[in-house]
C-alpha cells in the first residue's frame, strides 16, 4: 500500500545529482513520473537509477508533477525557471525544489508568482551518479532554504532521502556554497598537485603514499579543527619552508618546456596556502609576528622586492 502524502516527482536533469536524488525519493515511495535526459550519459544514468521512468520533454514533466526537482547547473537555473514561466508551465500549489548550492529561493521568483512553492535543497556531497551515492546520502547534510512556513516541507523531503537538513538563510547561500567549494573542490586540486609532484620525482603509485596521510589529516582536522595542524609552517621552520619553495621553483622551471603543462600552478598554490597557514598560526599564538614575517619572506618570489634569505634573523 502506498504511504499517504506520496508525490508525483519530475526530475529535470538526469545528471549525477538529479538521478541519485530521484532514486532516493523513489525509494521513499514517491512516484517518479518523468525525467529529462539529453546526453547519452544522462540517458544511461536515468536507465540505471530510475528504471522504467519515461524520458520526457521538460514542459511535459512539469505538467505531470506535484514536485519538480530542478537538478541543473547553477547558471542554467534562472533562465530555465523564467523560460518555463513564460510558457505558463508552473502550477499553483506545485512544489518546485532546486539543488543549486549558490541559489536560495530568490531565483525561483517566477515559480512563486505562479502560486507554486519554491524550495532550495542542496546536498553537501560530491556525487558519482551511481547507486553507491544512495548510501552516501545516509551520512549527508543538505543546505535547505525556504519561506518559514514551507521550511518543514523542505526538511521533510531531505529526511525522507535519508539525509539531514541544515537551514541556510537566503542571504548566506553564496557564502555557504563558497565554503563547500573551497573545502571540496580545492581539496581535489591539492591532492592532484601533491600526487603530480611525487610522480615527477619518480614515485610510483603516489596515491598509496598520500592516502593514509591525507585521510588521517582530514579526520584530525574535522575532529580537532586547527589544533590538528602540524608541519613546518605551524612549527615556524623557516628554513624548511624556504627549501620547499626553492624546490618547487626548480621543478616549475624544469617543467615549463613545450609539450609539458608545467607545475607553476603547484608553486603558486603552495605559496598561497603556506601564507594563509602562517597567518592563521600567528593568530592562534603558535609564533609571533617576527616568525610570520620571515615565513612570508621565504615564500616570496625571488623577483619580488624585499625578498631575503629565509635563514637570516630579522
């Protein structure tokens, strides 16, 4: 027997997020009535995660749905919503939820004008678009934004998918999304850069060397915050930090030839993160302004004015 309060759900965008969330809502006994899928990859994903669900045109999905899930790129969301409003597609009383991290419900103003109910439910998770993501939802938080009276609806949908809702104010959505992107996306870049440096010096399977270290560092940072920080910057080891910078300068010079992507971005990232770490370490009282200044000097590019020997005392 179908549970009361079940909805007919339409999924617009069978990308990695849309297909998985559609499958999660289906597992909660909602009926997925249609999905949009343009590329071959999205059609394959829809077939794998939403078997038996018809692939339909977007206006047809909106017409059939009590809950429309908009799982499209951030920049495409506004034009899509406005375009459907011009077609008169939105229906009074219909639930319209998007999965964008950047946007709150303001981007759904045309939905509100039509009498539909706007919701923002963004999963703070990176997706593969495969069934294993459904298990990941059980340890996931969603950033939810809605009008106060409608907030319980957004929260209930998240709970039904097995996750936990975290309320984000409309005006804080961009800052919220920046924090997640900085932590998640830049982590991938950081790991890739570290692995590339090891590969450049002949280390086979750098992931095996980095894996235990990075997993422990992440676990410690999540559990203890900045008090988990270790390493030469936190210790104020100016000579070591300067040697790191010099080694990365040499590597960048060696890899700057034609046909090689080079490692200049790794040098830039190391400098930026080491500087940020030094300033935060000073604020935490790990060392004084004099050590922080020496670390900054050790990290400064050689052609910048004021560069000095990192080993010299000020």
